[in-house]
């Protein structure tokens, strides 16, 4: 009987290992269940992103915001409903996200090909990567097999996603909470080399930094004067958009870091990266290296971020529509 129990325990342990191995993300996860899945995503991205290249920055930001709340489970895509009145999409950091309809279209194509197989979480992750590559940015591996979450909470998004006004200590803590280190923080911030920002996300640095109508002394005064004169002319300007990386916002390159060391980082959270000696050293190291080295390092951190608290195996669900939990 003892030998039988021992055998049973061995069998259960072996099964446990098999289940655990199946539950991990893997390259080509859909090779048998939906072999055309990744090509469907890539084809749609290559057809439409060249006509709207600014969406590349949007999707990498959407992916980032998703992973920082309950892991990379597409919870950021869920709508607020009568049953869940306050979803992540309505949190302050997510109000300027866009491109949800683009994700919905890709998901609908995947559903036509393989109903109930490809998750919204994998769809978003693949769209983010393919959009960056299509606009000339770095490629990174996207192992798949993520499943979708069923909970989306506005408070969790507000508490876990870094704000543009955060200082170094706060931003680093929020990254650390997700298992990301200082190098990841510096590299992932490099995504700000593309895209735009609204004046309201940094206007306090121009007009009222400490509450007495002053300018942020850490911001290059000439740059601040240019922004006030030509871009953010008044407070509470919710319509004007400013290049995150002036003169190079459509090109994924090292110029974002060059601007940081010139004190021309747009967000307070960007400028914070040069207030810490260790992060500044990493920035200078990137600037002394090649663009290809930056691409390689960035790719490593992106793949790491894409694995944050993923749901695999039988956890979560495969949502039929990305904005709604399956009924």
C-alpha cells in the first residue's frame, strides 16, 4: 500500500509538472490551435499602421498600462458596465488611450478564423510589438498563451500606473512592484521616443510647479519658454498635443535620452530619471552605445514586461469580445 501511495504521489507530481509546463507562455503557442493567428495580426497591423503611425505609441502604452494592473490580462480593454461601473479604462492614466476599436477589429478577425482560441491579452501584446516594428522600431519575442482577466478596477489602475507628475522614488517603486528593475525603468521609458503628450500632463512644470505660479527649475528654461509661446499657451489646454521627442517623434531612436540629459524631458517622471545617479549612468551608457544595442536591450525589457503576472492554463478565460467578460 505504501509503495502504491508513493507511486501515486510520483504520478501526481509528474502530472503537476506537465500542467505547469503547459501553463507557461511559449513561442508559437497557437501553432496547432490557430496556426494563422500571428500572421493575421501582423497583416492587419502592416495594412493599417502606416496610415496612422502614431497608434504605435498608443499600443505600446496600452500594453504597458494593462500589464501594470493585474498583469498582462487585457483588463484595460474592458468597458465599464452596470455590473462593473468603474473599469480601468476610466482611470485618469487611461483617459487618453485610444485605438480600442483597432484591437476589436483584430480580435474579430481572429474569432472568424479560430473562435474562442486567441486571447485579447495576446492580441494586444502582438499588436503592440508589430506596430512598433512596422514603424521602424525594435523587434522583440512575444511568447503567447496569455488568458484574459475578468476583473477591471479603476482604483487599481490609478494606484499602480505611473503618472507623468511622479518623482523618481514613486516611479521606481511602481516598477519594482511589478518585478521590474532600474534598468527596465530606464529602457521602457525609452518608448517615449515616439508619440505625443497633452499639455495637461506637464503644464504644471510650465506655469505652477510649486503652487505659486512658478516654473520647474529642472526643466530647461529655453525649452519651457518655447512650449509656453508655441504650444501650451494657457492652463488646462486639453486639446493641444506636443511631441514627446521633438524632431524625432516618428523614429524609434536614442534622441529621447539625449533630450533628458539636456533637461528637456517633457514629463516630470522623465526628468526624474536624471535625478538618480544610477539611472543617469544607465542613460549615459545607452548614449555611448549604438542604436542597435538600445534595440536589443529594449527588446529584453519588453519581453520581461509582457510576462508580468500572466494568466495561463485554465486561469481566466478567452474573451469573445475584448470589451466584455464572457456571459
